[in-house]
């Protein structure tokens, strides 16, 4: 390409990254920062060389079946890429990259935050103080569950799961159970007090369960009523991965019927819509998909996407090819 490549950011990115990209490319930015419609995305694929989507942009097989698609690279801003039909992209020779690694600690922090908030009822406590309804200290007020020393089950011991295990084990003395396709190295299992088991055993034995696996056809509805029924009545479920790994209706029922004690959710089936049934439950902590949302991390994600684009344009191996 002799002229500057045309690159589209479907949402606003941190200023530091946008300004670097504007120097390098003919940069188009969705200045409204609202989700682009399917029609706008489909049109963009015809007009720009590189699209940089996010989790809010569904790029499916139908969109990728159009004639005369110009886009050659989808440089995703995020590690999860379940919103992109990878098989359809690859049939067209469109490369797809993501931004792993740089958001590991930030996302693990939010998982730990949800775990602590759910166990210690700090969301409820904050709401009580702000409502003016706090009537003072007493020995039986707002009793909650201690975290230190309790067992944490981690479903999916990749980068984020492992970082969470490290925070939980070293910070709170939590023994770890985990599921993973492959066992972690023995030295790491010893360091993290971690024991690999199957999902049913993990659910039965854990005081807290955190979902950290990718969203795939195999993990859709992985946590349904059958799995929730295996958990202990005092247990809490934490999800910072993707909403559709949990069957939300089954979760609402399990919480309502006391099958489990609480949940902390950063992701939902139909974001940004959160069901009223979930909203009505005090024992659920609800966050707006903010796992990677520190300034440092979002800048690093942008820089990672930029590195993928530069490698693509200079015909180098792509650092984070999906
Ligand atoms: C990620 O990186 O996958 C975050 O969930 C945002 O997409």
C-alpha cells in the first residue's frame, strides 16, 4: 500500500493510542462512541483496510459473506473474540488479532473485587449508608462470609485464572481447585496451592467459583441448573469471562431458592441489558463489564492492537494472531 492504510476504530480509544494511530494511518474514528449498527459495520468492511472492533461489534458470517470486502485485518481491541466469526474471516483470508496478556492483572483484580464484594456484602453496605438507612453498629448487623482461607475453584486456568489464583492464594491464603485442558506445571501448582480436578468436583468442593474460560460453543450455558445444584449453599459464583457461559435464568432461580449464596457478575448475556430478575436480587453484585477497565490496561490494549497492525502492514508474523 503506497497511500496510508485506512483504519477504523469502531469506538473511541484512549487518547494516547488514538493520536499515535492518527499519525500513522488514515484514521477513521466513530466519534459518537455509540455501538455501530450492523449496516454501518458492513459498510465499513467495504471501505477500510483494517477494522478495529470491540466486544460490542458482532461481525458474523453473514456480514463477512458480502462481495467486495476491502478489509484485510480485524485488529480486535480485547482478548475475547467470540463476537467475530473466525472461520468466516479465515475463509476470506481476513486475519484476526486480539490483545492477550496486557489485561490479565486488571481482569483478575475485578474477579477478586467481585469475590470480596459478594462475600463481605460491601455493595449492600454501601447502598445502606447512601440510603440513610444505617442505624448504627450492633453485633449481628450485616453478617457476611470470611474469605481468608476458603477454597476458590477456578474454571479455566489460563492467564487470568492463574493471576487470580496468585492474588487469592498469596493475598488471602485460599487453596485453589482448577479445571483446565492441560495441567499447570507442578512448580506452579505448588506455588499456588492449586489442585486440578474435574468441574463437578470443583463445584462441589469450592466456597467460591470463578469463571475464567473463553466463550466457545462448548462453554455456552456451561453453568446451568445441574451444575449450580452441585455447588454448596454458602458458595458464591463469580463471572468475569462472558455472560453466556452461565444460564442467567438458572442462576436467578438458584439464588432465589438458596441453592447458592451469592454471585458477582461483570458480564451478561445481553449487554448492556441486565435482567430485572438479577437487579432485584440483593445478593448479586453487578458491574458494567469493567474487568480490563484501568487507564493503564486500556492504553496497553490499544498499543497491543497497534503492534498487531504494524506487523500486518510490514508483513511480519502477527504477534497475536487468533
Ligand atoms: C476482553 O478483552 O475480552 C474484554 O472482555 C473486552 O472485550
